[in-house]
C-alpha cells in the first residue's frame, strides 16, 4: 500500500504533460475528461494537422505513475482494467470501419504508456448541451430539425452495421458550423443481433437519457434504445433540462407529452416523434430510424 500522501501525489498525474510526443503526435492540451478516458488536442508531427486523441484511463481502476504509464490500482482492478482496455480497442476498430459525415471519424489507434489511444479527426464546434445552457429561450425549430436529420442519418449507418450507441445525450453531440451535428463518444457502444453482447466493466447510464432497458434486462436492447435517448435529448432541448430518469418514470411517470406542451411552437411531426420515442415500453417506440424519420416528415417542415 502507498502512503496517503504519495497516493494523492500520484492521483494528480492525470494528464499527459503538454508537449509530450506519443507515436507520431504531440500533445497540445486536454479537451475533455470523463470517467473512462481523457481526450487531448494534439498535432500530427509530419503533416502538422490537428487531431483529437482519446486515452483510455478509467480513474476508478487505474492511475498514471511517475513514468507516465497507466497502471491498475490493485490486483483486483487489473482484471477489469485489462478487459476495458481490450474493449476500448474494439471501440476504435468499430469506428475505424464506420465512415459517415455525422459520426466521429477514427483515423488511427495505438498502444503506448501501458494503455491505448484512439486518434480522431478534430472538429470545431460546441456540444448540444452548451446550446441548451447558453441560448436565450428555447432552441429554434429549424435548428432542432436540422440537428435531428443529421443524427438520424448517422444512427441509420451505425445500426446498419449492427451496433448501438447507448449513450446519446446533448454532451455527446457536437454542433459544427452550419448546424452540422456530429455524434461522439462510442464508449458504451455494443453490437446487437450477433449473439453474445460485449459490455464494458460497469454500466454506462445517464439519468434522463438512458432508456428503461439499460436499467432492467427484462427489456431487450435495440435501435429503439438509441431512439429513446435521441427523443430524450430533443425533449431536453424543449424543456431546457433533462427529462425524468427512466427509473423514476417507471415508478410514476410525470412527463407530459410534448405535443400537449409545445403544440404551435414546433412542427407537429417533431413533437409526435419525440413523444413516440419516449414511450417506456420498447415495443411501443419506433423500431427503426426509418420509422422515426417517416413521422417527422422533415421535408415539409424545413
């Protein structure tokens, strides 16, 4: 066991120092810090192009030592750490095979510092959560429709390749210039319809956005699960706050239909699609992106 004072010093070694060179990239600054990983802005040394690099560092299981390596906190944690590292590589391989304008693009992944790194294209913009928090009043109908259209296109490709995102929320949607959405963070993604599912250690669930089937395994996971999260994300854009958690809604559903709350302020097809996607019973939701798109009738709303 390490003395408490040494442990606290080690835990401060969270980020790679600025100017660190790994593989063929130089670290410029941290961009985001989550429970499982850290994302850095970096620069490719030969072409001098900026990229985003995601480092696998699950804070609960591991820390960075004085040599810069990411090591497990205990023998018990090591098994989970190694499993998570393998799944991180699976995530990178999955994304490397998906090329779509509305899905973050992985261009490389490699091992270093006893962990793994995912290199992605770097896009400018602000996440949808920023818009919810900083825009005066509610977001405009045209903005929401354009964001929804792009996300549905990306989700359709993801589902066609047999994967679910399972963590759609405002913070995982980057809005690039021109109201051009990009779906980020596939750390919770799973294949479906391919036999036994792989899962990360622990469960990634976001209250208000994760559907009931991510809490109760009696419900099946499928494209309808991502559509619930998308509906919850759009509802948050209307209410300017997350919807009640699926767990709370199963006990007592206080969420009033968007059609009743916002009729006249937003296109009826959009409101009906949001309400449909937020049905608690997976069988009562749209079962595919195509069904959601059909109800939207976006071409008549823009």
